[in-house]
């Protein structure tokens, strides 16, 4: 499983992701059910940190945020 697939799974699966966009070193995501987000799995997938506020989850991935977001969008299509 590559990093993008692991992040999608840790965010609760493709069906749980409402929106995802890169922002500098982070993936800003909105999820349907924040309870399905697995922070330990996100860190295991390479995230440096996770910040949550309701259904908004920011995943700190470093300078490859644009590439990972693009890969995740391909998976979601």
C-alpha cells in the first residue's frame, strides 16, 4: 500500500472524505465522520502530526503535500 492509499484508509476510507486539498506542508481534509479517523494509522503512514477540529482534519506530511493530495484525488475519482 502506498502512502496515499494508507492515508485514505486512515481517514476512514474514500467514502468518509468530503474534501481534500494541499496547503504548504499539510493535507487539509474534511470528513463525514471524524470518529472514523485513525491518528495512529496516519502517523504510521508517514504523517508528522495530525490536528483535528470537528470534521476538519489537517495531516502534516511535509513538502510532498501537493503530490500526496494529487495521488489521493486520483484514488477518489
